[in-house]
C-alpha cells in the first residue's frame, strides 16, 4: 500500500485530515477495505481502488502447517515471486516473517534462498505489504486475533536492500499507519557491518539478529561467506559500539550442524565470543538444521554451552512440514 499515492488522491478530493487519519487506521490497523470507509465520498473510494490498491502483492499459493504456521507464495507486479510466512510462536502472538529479496547472493550453504543466487531487492511497499497481507489474512481467518510482531528473516539479506528495508520499516513504525513498536520488530543480518552501523543509528529500539553460525573465522568463512569481508572481530566491534541502547535486543542465531560447528571447541569459542561482546540484552538462539535435523542435536550443543556457562535457548522450528522454517524459503 503506497500511502503517499493515496494521500495525493485525498488532497485532490479535499478530504479533511481527520478523515484521512481514520482511513489510514482502517486500512493499516484494522486491515479493512476502502469499501468499508463510509465516511469518505464514493468517488474517492473508486479513485483509491484504481490509483492506490491496498496490496501490491498477490497470493499464488498458500500452505498450512499442522503447527498453525502459514506460508504464502506472493507474486509481485513484475512477475517476480517471494515467500512470506505467518507464525504463531505463542498462543498470544502472531508474527510475520518478511522477505526483502527474491534471492540472495551471500550463499550460505545450508540455505535454500542462497541456492537461488542473487535476486532483486523488494520495494518498501512490497516489504510492508507482506505485514498488511498477514493482517488481512488474520482478520479473515481468525477474527479477533492480531498480528503484533515482524521479523525480517525471510528470503534475502535485508541490509543488501537497505533502501527497501528502511522504507518498509518506517511504514511499519509510523504510528499513523501500521503503528508497530520498535521492540516488536527484529531485523536479521549475516553481518554487513557498515549497514549495521547505519541501521543502529537510524532505527533505535529495533532488535537485531545476527546469523552467526560459527565463532571461528575459518569456519565462518565457509558457513557465512560474508565473513571473508567482515570477520568476527569487526562484527563484535560494531555490536559493542552501536547496539548498547536500552531496550534493544541482540540475538545471535546459530544453526547447529552436527560434525561441523557443534564440538566442545566450538562451544568454547562461542562462549568466548559472547563474553567478549557483553551487551546487556544479548541472547543466543540455537536452531536445528532444516531439513533433516532434530531438536536433540541442538540440545546436545546447548548442554556443551552450559558447561561453558553460556545459557541459550533452542528455537522451535515452525512450519517444517510446509518448508517454511529457517533456511527453507525458496519461492517454489
Ligand atoms: S541465510 Fe540469509 S544471508 Fe545466508 S544465503 Fe540465506 S538468506 Fe542469504
């Protein structure tokens, strides 16, 4: 939804600002349609439908998991496709997992999006429209339930599409539009250090998730090839220098790959890395590899970390049966 375009039509029809605000609430927060806006003139309703359609993305295929996760394949205006996911990590919380690119050039070997290679960056509108899509979906399929959180952990490396990401985030954070709080949003990165600095300054309070996967440079060079440009020391420094503001969480994500990054030595190195950063709201999340992994692999590494006095959580893999879990998105 391009609200600027909608505003131009509103101005041309001399709509009172208070009615424009009411319309924004209806569209973004109540996930309603223009036709429900009986407080604005009908000719404006028709013009908005033509000139500022509510969604810039169209659902092609929907898959539903037995754990309530839903995945949608979305087609964009130029025919490109991305996947987007709705998750229910707890009974009181619905979260949208948002994609920012149609592929990804970073090439992490365990990631289906990485196997697609480079894709184009999504526009700000295509990014925030994924959240709007899920709000409208919930209104239709689970009336009374509300989408409260968004994580930028779908297809693509968000910081390689900084312009689209930042525009989409501003729309989500705008209290007149989506009205989300910064603490309800997390952006994940493989470690694009210069953009991490910029993001920290431009979006205070928005959480950061770093795809770490190894705390040894030689191993991380293989698992997250971006590490060859921005090694662990640079990653630790930017977190220490820029991510210390009150209330902002920093997550370190670690996919457990048996025989690759889950030895006692790996546990020691990860514990030392975390200690070297010592940011207050830092949390380590272990993820199982998808597909084929099991939670016990992650729990075994969790015990190794506990022996190193590092407390961490094992994140549940939601949507495995519909290929919607971490590392599985590929727009197919
Ligand atoms: S894990 Fe993230 S950064 Fe790595 S290839 Fe996949 S989408 Fe790209």
